[in-house]
C-alpha cells in the first residue's frame, strides 16, 4: 500500500473542496463580509493547508495500486464530510456538531435532506457552500480522482471502466482523460444552461445558480424554506424537472447528441425505457 500516493491524492481532493470554499468566501466579501466570512476563511485555510501538507514530503508522482486507490476514495469521501462541516460548525446557529455532520453528509451524497428549520436565515455565502457540496458530490470523488491520477495508473483504468456503462460504450468510444473531460463538460454545461433558464424564468441570478448546482447533482438543497414552492412558478417547475431528468441520464448520451447534432442517441432502448418509466410514474 502506497501511503505517499494515498496522501497526495487525498490532498488534491481537499484542495478541490478548498476551491469552492474560496468562491463562497468571495461571495461573502461581495455581500459586505456577511456573518459567514470568518467561518469560511478559517475553513478555507485549514482545508487548503491540510490538502497541501502531503506535497511537502512527496516530491515525485507515486503510482497508485488498486488497494491504495480504493482506500483513497473512501478517505477522500470521509475527509470531505469532515472538512465540509467546518463552515457550519464555526458559523453556529442551528448547526450543532451533529447537525453540521448531517448537513455535510447530506450535501456530498446529494441526499438533499436538511436539519434546518430556517434555511433563509443562512447568509448567502453559506448557502452557496451548501449548494457546492451537492455539486462536488454529484460529480463524484471517483471522477475527481480520474482527473488527478496519472494516465498510466492501472487503478485509473479500472475506475474508467466502472464509470462507463454499456450504453456509454455504445454511444461514444473515448478513454482515459477524454472521458472525464466529456463528463465534466456535460455536467458544467447543464449547470450553466439551467442557470440561464431559471434566471429568464424569474429567479434571481444567485438563486438560479444555487438551484442549478443542486439540480444537476440530482440533490434537493434550496435557498428557500419552501424550496421550489416558494416561487409559485410553473415555468420554474418544468425547467427543474427537465434538467433533473437530463442530469440523471448517462452524460455520454447527451454529449453524443450534441456532438452529432442529432437525437439519434436518445433512441437507444435504455434511454427510451428510462423516459417511459418517468412518464408512467
């Protein structure tokens, strides 16, 4: 088991979390240094320093074995939960230690359950961090690891095959890094497209971004206590339902459809069965 490989890859996963904490920190500044500024600043510094710590002692790029890779995934998830709860704990309010842990796990696993009675009491920066945990979790630690693992790693080869369904292999035939670029492109593209649609439908830009991060992750976090019912808009309901259905599909189908400028990939039996089940239910 390669401890160096495990520590450096976990470090990279934590730095990705720190990046979204930094964006939340910028939102706090733009909102006049709201009450979550200090909790987010401390969380960002702690997460960044912890994530960078392994690189002080590891100078080369150690290879990752199968066992080391799976342990990296487990520890990356657990540490993301722990560091992700820091902004909640430090901010206080309804966030006791147990409540903060619940909210963090719910976010990263895209469960979408919440312990909050008054979501709107949270400052905008903390609301954005909350939605960010959905976005990070929706893409998945596995995809992040596929991005950071060396191209020649045997574990990366195994993970790539785990991420590709039979439908994907039929729809488009890419390997390695290109596969992950496709997944990232579709994931981010869906979030941007939904943000624009929700904004045009009447949401504020901030709410549109947050609900998009939640929707493409197929989660359930909202910036409002009544969630989508707060807006009382059929257009918003329909937009979110459409993007939920698209986000739950294999991204290879969406990419193939855009790349070929054809709806032919959507005619695959699995895709048709998927939409039929949704319509029936």
